[in-house]
């Protein structure tokens, strides 16, 4: 699945570590930590959740052992919470034959 941020968002950073995204359509706000913001920046409407996870894990693995599957589950849960709040929607990626593929 591909997470796509909704277009009615206003994003503000505070000291480079906290991001508040305010969803104007439903009057909700989300506060993101540094890792959450990294995931947020990678949601470009093209990358799947698995691809986002891979990009998050790569720099972490340089410094310590990382359980990529555990990180993937955390990223999935984070994106699911954003979807539930109306901050993102999930779309299926179409494969080369034009059929939906859940990656």
C-alpha cells in the first residue's frame, strides 16, 4: 500500500524535532517526533510502506543491529494511525498489467 498525505494539511516544525500537522478539514493535529517526521517526508504518493521502511532502516543499520521487520510493523502502525486521523489515505500500487498490487 502507498500512503498519500491529504492535501488539507498545514505543517510546522519546532526546533527541528517536533512537527505539528494540522488537518484543516477535520480540525485535528498530530505531533510527530523525529522518526515520525522522517516517515512523513518519505510519503510521496509513490513509495510503498515497505519501501519507506527500507529507507528508514538503512541509516539505523549502520550504527547498530536493527530488526527490519519490527521497524516495518512500527511504520505500518504509525501510518495506520495517521490514516485513522485523516492525515493520509492508502492506495494500492498498480502493477505493470494495470491491476492493483498490495506491496
